[in-house]
């Protein structure tokens, strides 16, 4: 988080119809993620144990 200098946020604004998936480990999931106004949300996050859908 916070290391891409907004590269992916800028790219994804150009293709708003794209589905955006995150892949990680179950222990990496947290309840709240700090965001800024320019941040683009993921469509869902996948782990080996579950899928978390974005409610936005």
C-alpha cells in the first residue's frame, strides 16, 4: 500500500468497466483499509479459503 505512486489508480480510471481482483492469503485480510479520494476499489479479493466481494 502506498508504494505505486498512483500508477494503477490512474490506469484503472481509464478503464472503469474492468473487473479488479485481488489475490492474497486469508491472514492478510483486514476489516478496514485506509483509502484516499483517488484510490480505486477492488471488485473482489480471493484467498484459498474465501472470496470477499466489494459492496460498493
